[in-house]
């Protein structure tokens, strides 16, 4: 009977193995198709958000200027009447307030989006995050038309709509969709590609926004953006698949109520892990990673706005010149993340694994040479046998379904933040307008800290908390953006009043270097450890 069964087993393996491979290949092909559509949607939505970014700076400068001359006499000279330090400082304060309100409402939007993904699915949530910004643009059109102090207040009030739909929510929804359709080892690269596509979309948008503002009037970019958001709603509805919440592994969480709503806030708390030797230890890898990401965004998150303010105040750039400046910065950053970042991650992982395996073989060789010396007495033999018998039950084989940890992702996050700090500090030596373009072309080479950090946090936490992990790290990024807009916006305003606005780059570089030092403390749990679920 045994002999008769063996051919059946072999035939079964031979017949089913190609079918399984074809099924896996078909599944991977469908996942790549959805990934490409998600990348295109990221490009389109970020393009829609970016068209008004450069005109907003110029609009607030005009509205601040109009408000200033309501209480002051007009100058007699033919020079730019808005080229006054008081107006420049007032513009910086107004933009800081706008950015702060956007970020505060965006934090609430982030929590609502995470809950909505679990409750209604990714596609329905993404549609909501694209539709409501169109409503916000309609209100902002009214503010731009009104102008002066009233226009600024209308513009500021429109930001409350961000609570139910905004850039934070759509990025979280797209990140969740991407991590759902790609395999574990491809998530870091896919998240980098998505961020790169959004940056490229943003780059082309700011270039178009600057052109529209100068060619057709400052109101034109806001009207075009309204139409673009409606087009994005149509694309998302038709092109992206529906991933129902019960099919999403993140929806199986048993948490309810406030604990489920505020779940992202718990991912940075110290986690209890059982070490290979049986001891229980608190691991602070996620916490230090979050602090490092916070300091990194605090240092570099203000760079796009800072470049526009600095170029306008020091070198007289207008919307088209600022649009070209941000286009260079965002395009090169996006191309780096889309094309170079995945290849660096892949090559870095192979290099680190090969070096670790070489070290492991060397250790095995040294251990084997020592083991060749046999015990010289029966007592030593008995002692070794007893040690083997005691050790065996304490170290069971590892589970085959354990997912691999890629330490290079964390290593990349550290050194990219260090490079960011060094390059940002060099901007203090910029003395001519063309040098700003050179700075905008070089600093994108340090991109990827955010994508590498997201890939790292996904490896530190179980798959059932994937949405919470993405929400948590995005929450940290947005708190940092709120802080950088408030802190560095006021610092720039204070330095602009005394004519030393270039010193803000030194402050940015110092914070980035501090973030690098914190990331050096972030570690994965020791190999062979298991997480202790609360």
C-alpha cells in the first residue's frame, strides 16, 4: 500500500505545483495592476492639491498688503508697494496660521480616516477625502474674490472642511491600499514609489499654478483646482477596486469605541517582547523611531514654504519663478523616490544580508573548529549531553510563517536624515537667486526618510495593526508639520524683521542632526523574539 501511494503523491505534486504557481503569478499580476492605478491616482490627487500652493503664498501677500494700506498711506514711489518688512512678516504669520489650522484639522481627519477605512473600506474613504476638498476650494474662491482682511478670514475658516476630507486622509487611504495589494517585502519600495508619484504630481501642479496665476489672474488656479478634484472623484470611483472592510486584515481588530478610534496613538508605546532566552523585555524601537521621524519632519517639513518666502523676500521671486523653484525640488525628489529609492532599498537589503550571512558563516566556522576537540573525560561528555537535553525544549523551531525583518530600512532612514541636515545647513551660504535653484536640485538626494520609516514601523508591528501603524506614523508626521509651521514660521518672521532670515536654515539643520541621533537609538527586537500581546 505504501508503494502504491508514492506515485499518487508524486503525481499530485507534479500536477498541482504549476497551478499554484500560476495562481500566485496571476495574483501578483493583479496586485501590480492595482498598484499602478493607485500610483496614478496619487499623482492626480496630489496634482489637484498642488495647483494652489504657490498662488496661496502670493494671494496672502496681496491680502496682507491690502489690509496694511487700509490703515497706512500709500507710498509715492513706483516700487513694489508690498515690499515692506511689516508686510513680509505679516504674510509669514498668516501663512503660519493657515498651515497650523490645516494641520490641526488634518490630525482629526487622520483619525476619522483610519476609522472610516475599517468601517467602510478604502475606496469609499478615498472618495470622501477627494470630494470634500472640492467643497473647500469653492469657499476659498469666495475668499480670494473678497480680498483684504475679510478674504483672509474666509480662507482661514474654509480649513475646517479638512476635518472630513483633506491631504492627510487621502494619503493614509492610498498607503493602506498599497500595503493591501503588495507583498510584505515590497511594501517599503511601494510606499516610496507612491510618495514619489505624489511629489511629481505636486511638482507639475505648482508649475502650472504659477503659470495660471500670472497668465490668467490669481483667481484662475483656484477655479482650475475645483474642476480637477471633481475629475479625481470620477477616476477613483471607476478605476480603483473596492476592498471591503471584512476582507481587510486590519478590520479583524476586536477593539471598539474610543480605543478603536484612537488606536493609532498606541503604536508608539513601548512593546513587550519575549526574548530568545525566555526573558520579557520592553522594546522602545517604535517610540524612538517616532521621535526621530518627528524631529526629521520638524527640520525639513517647512523647506518648500521656506524656499518660497526666502526667495520672495531676498531675491524678489514672483509666482512663476517660485513655481519653477518648487517644480525642481519636487520633481527631483519624486523621481528619486520613484526610480532610485526602490533600487537602493533592494540593493541595500541584499548587501546587508550578504554581510550578515558572511559573519554567520565565520562564526559557524570558528564554532566548528572548537567543536572538533572531543571531550577528554566521561564527566565532560555527560555534562555536554545534559546541556543539550536541557537546551532543546527551551528553543523550539521558529514558526515558518514568521515574516522577515529588513534592518536596512531603518539604516536608510537614519542616514537620509543626516544627509538632509547637512544639505539644509549648507543653504545658509546662498547669496544669489540661481544658487537657490541649485539647492533645490541637490537636497532631494536625501529623500526617503518617511517611506523608510513607514516600512520599518510596519515590520515592528503585527499585520493586524497595519492601518493603525500607518495612521500612527502619519499622525506623528502631521504633528511635526504643525510644529514646524508654527515654530519655524515664527522664527522666520522674527529673523525677517531684523534682516537675517538666512539663519533659519541653521536652525533646521540642527534639528535634523538631533533627529539622526535619536534614530540611532531605534532598534528592532532581537532575532527570534516574539511579541507579547496585551
